[in-house]
């Protein structure tokens, strides 16, 4: 982390220490919202404090009655400029909540609206442990530790420090499979994603950001527990699914979905977090950190798909090109 | 309501009165889970008590730390026989939580596992106000009133009593449009649904139960707030969308999504809750009860689609036909 990040992080955690947190709202849009899904999962597993994930405009207009002076509201916008997220952060402040916000761009409306900005790095030449996910996990474990001493804290910070190398090793490990995925599915008009527990958010962001937004490929994220209560009826020999198996206690849900879908579809791509090289991460934290590795690895699947389709991930037809 | 229902409902509400409810978990699978979405929305709008919706197997395996002796866990299974929901109900009981469960079939494992069973009616010759949604709303407002006198309670119960007639009138009002939808989209391989706030659950259940499960048509429920942060890039002149506009405070999200999608797709079907004849429902409750009317109306769209496709809603290729 650079000195700004250290200072911002410490200030945010210090503020939480003196704060009577009764509930936690994670609020953002799209890909930034998806990274909050594992954070909420960690809260569910580590503390009795209720926590929620809302897309920003739902949060603003629904305005949950629980939002108030004992709320901690954590928001994120890469550009610091997403109007809904800026508005949500401002609303939280107006209601007396403590706000912590993540952004890549710090001289931004989000920075103005929040109490505690935490900046993250971005780009291939920076340490992935200081990107959005790494910084979020530092805040998540920092907040947990501030609320009640959390014995996982020190190890979680060390694990965050090692993310860059863990990502590198595992992206390399899956490179051939990522390329095969891109080649095999370059003409697929639709690809479903499926996962549960800490990894559902990755299934969601792959579906809505990588496939729908960046590849114009139809998709939906299916929760592997919900699969058997509706969606599985669309399964057929030629319907592509990506199954993302997590290594936490909900793994049996992913196992069951995989067993069924591989029986009735010939087009299943599996990414199993149990295959990741995680030796730099303490074993009891694999449940939480594997999702970040999955996020890095699956991105290479999108890169390969984009390459084989000749449709760069940066292309948009509406976003950045018009008012909406 | 029949005498059993009255007795069951009263017993459940009485139990809540003496209970120190600190959080509420709504737990079920598929279509039964989807009906909990508006219930959680009502809790968010009416009380500061935190509430959550989980698919049953996620709930069981994640086992949120907040689940305990001060939890109210509300579950639902039509058959009373869904293994994940039965297990979730039993787990809640083991953790000391108060459990209330809805089912059509009362002599069932769910009935054994729960503390307070509330039965609902089903079928065309029964009063829709006593079906799953109607009974759920009676419990939701009953619980809210038990926790803290809720001035909407009496009117909400009266509104529930009138649902059958409200459904009838509005299904008739939309009959021609439902038929046109079925005819127009009988050859569509994919139809997206979109909504927000109290109606997002209807978009979800139409996508996963009516389209994917009962019609084998590809689909995804898109939150209208999330639409602009990824999914909108799949919009094209020939991509079908169903936009469900709610009449609560998140309506601007649906308005914005509708304005965009109708500009770039020629295949948009709109169901606007503001068009419903709601004169039997008090105006300040439209926000909540419109979603139930929407559920009844949109079902006729599925009926029409099934009819035009010659693919009855009752057909399955996996469910009920094999072990999984």
C-alpha cells in the first residue's frame, strides 16, 4: 500500500472503533456491488451484526428504515463518479451514518460525499493486493477486529499482502483452460454462470459485467441452490454453463449442481476453487480468499473469450457513449 | 379463511408477541422464496428490525451467525416437502429461533419441523386472498403489529380479504394483452424480465419459474437499477424484455429502465402496476399490494405463452421425474 492508502485505511478503522455499529450496508452498482457479496458473506459468518448488500439506487429510493446513526455504510465506485453511489453515500451521511467509500479516482464526487475515502490501485503494473478487492478485505477484517477482537485479522492482512503472487500463480495454472474456453464458446449466444456462498458474487459479475456488458453475450447468474427449483429445467445438451465451485460450507450446493448439469449438458466449464494453489494463504481463510483468486482467474476466461471473438472487453455501444 | 387458518394465524402472531425478535429470516426455494422478496421489502420500509431472504440450502450451509434465540424464521414450501426448506426450518428450531411455516400440504415434514404452521388454500375454486401470498401478507402485517402497533394492520387485513376480486378484475383487464404477449413471443428463445423494489421478486419468479422451469425459455431477472451497470449492453432491437413497473418509491428506477429499453429494443412488454384497478385497496397500501396483483396478472401472460407454444406449464423434463 502507498502512504495515502495506509493513512486512509487506519482513519476508517479508527472511526469504526468508537462507533456503535448496529447494522452494515454495502452499497454500489454492477461490478462494484458484486465485490461486496463476499464481504457480506464474511460478516454473516464472523459476526451477529446484520449486514446487507443493495444496488445504490434501490438503497436510495427504498431508504431502509434501519439506516440511521448506528449504521455503517460502505460504498464503492471505480470512477468515484457513479451518480447513484454518490447519492447513496450522501443519503447515508444525511441520516447520520458512518460512511467508508472505495474508489480508484479520489478527486471525485464520491470523495466529497463520504467521511472516509479509501483509495485503491488499478492496472497491470500495480500490486493486486491493493486493488479494490484487496483493499475491501483489509477494511472488512479491520472493521470486524475493531468491533470485537478477531483472531483472523493479522493473518487476513498478511493474506491480502500475498494476493498479487497468488493471483499470478493461479492465472498461469488456468491459462490453457481459459484459452480453451474462449475458443470453444466464441460462437455461444448464451452462457449461464452458477455458484453459491462466497462465490455467488463472482458468478453474478461474470454474467452481468463480463458476458452481458463486455461481450454482449446473454447470461444469468444462477444460485446453485436455486438451480433445482426452476432454472435446471432449461438445461440441455447444448446449453453452456460455467460452474464455480467454492471451498466454504456451501460447497455441497455447487457439487450437487455440477453433478446434475454435467449429466444433462455437454457444455459445462468448471472452475473449482479447490484446485487453486493457496499455500500462501492460511487454510482457515481459504473459504474467504479463494473468491478473490476466482475473480482474478475468471477474468482470464473473459480475456480469452474476447480475444477469440475479436470483441475487446473495452467495447461499449451505450455506456460512455450517450446520456441515459 | 377456514377455521384452521384463523387458528394457525392467531397462534403464530400470539407467539411473536411475547418474543424478543432481533432479526427475521425468510427462507424458502424458487417460487416460494420469490414471494418473500416483497415481505422483506415491507419490513425494510416499516421497521428497523433487520430481515433477510435466503434460499434454503444457502441458509442451512452458510448458517448465519445472527441466527439464534432472538430470530424469527419464516419458511414456505407448497408441498411441505422441500428437503432444503424442511432442513432450514429444523436448523432454525435447533438454534432456538421461533419458526412460522407456510404450506399447502399440512400433513408434511415441514409441518413436523416447524413451531407454527400456517396453511394456505390453492386452486381456481378457492379464495385467492387465502393463497400463499395472501396468507403471507396477513402474517407480515400481523407480525409488524405484534412487534409494535402498526396503523396499517387493520387495513392490510381488509385488503387481503379483497384480493380475490382485485385479481379477477385486473386479470380481465389485461387478458387481451396477455394473449398478444403469448402470440408475439411464442418463438422467442430468450426473454429478460426487469423490475425493482417490491416487484423485483415477481421479475425473478417469472424468469426462473414461469420461463425457465415451465417453458424452457432462457431468461434472467435484471434489477432495473443494475440494468445500467452491465446488462443494458445486451439490449438490441430484437431482444425481448418484460418491464414490470412498481408503484412504490423505486418506480423511478423502472421508469428509467423502461425509457432506455424501449428506445433500443423493439420487443418490450410493459406491465405497469399504476394501471391496475386498485380501488378496493387503501391508497397507501398500493405500494405493497400491487405486487400481488402483478403476480396474478403476469401468471396469465405465462398461461397465454404456454397456450401459444403448445407447452403446458405443468410439463417438466427433470422435476418430479428423477432423483437429483
